[in-house]
């Protein structure tokens, strides 16, 4: 099963570690640091493209983790993840 996170990007549901609201999660210094380190390491995929990201999805990719930035809200992504349509 896959989750559509916007702009023709899909992630496997079983690889998702968490779905986070960008505004709420980035209040934390540690979260901002983690996002900065992941971006420098090339582990951030901007699925929002030209839009402002509303959420990010933390996924495992083998032994690594990837962070997908999405313009779709965290609530919508959570609702989609709970559905069994894909």
C-alpha cells in the first residue's frame, strides 16, 4: 500500500515512521536541527516543490531515513494513511 503525499510522490505505508505538522513540529530546536542535518546529508525530498510545505513524512529507506516535505496537511495525510484505497 502506498500513500500519496502530493505532486505525484508516493511512499510505502510500511516505511512511514511518522507524519508531522511542519508548524507544530518545528517549534522544537531538536526537530529543526534534525531537518537541517538531514537536508545537508541529502536525505530530504521536497515533494512540495514550489509550494510551502505543511508537513513532513519521516520514512525508513533500508538502513537510512528519508524526510519528505509535503504541501498536504498532516491531518489529510493521516486520514489518507488510514484509508485502504491505495
